[in-house]
C-alpha cells in the first residue's frame, strides 16, 4: 500500500532538508506515533520506518518516547513473573 500526502513544495527547504530526507523523517515520525499510540508493535513500526527493530527502538529517544511504557500493574506483573 502507498499513502500519498500533499506537501507544499517549499516545506523541505523551510526545515532545511531535501525532499527525500523530509519523506524519510515523515515516515519515521508516523511509525513512532503509531507505536506510541500502541497501534503498532516495535517490530511492525520498524518495518513501516524501513529500519531494523533495534535502530527503531534507538530512534525513539530522539522523539522523547519510552521504549517500554508499562503501567504500575503491568510492571508489578512482569516483576512477579520474572
């Protein structure tokens, strides 16, 4: 599947990048947001971003997104089952 987004032609210049860099950053940002919303696993988000999973997880830091986002009950359950 392919998604087409209309972008003003001067937008990549405005953020000082090439159109290719802009497209890559937009794709990664979409994958990161879907991961943050728990709509995609880290593996599927990495596939969407055209990266391996480890690289995707490392990239989360630059978006201020936690690799693991467990609530108190999930953390307690994981600790008890360790």
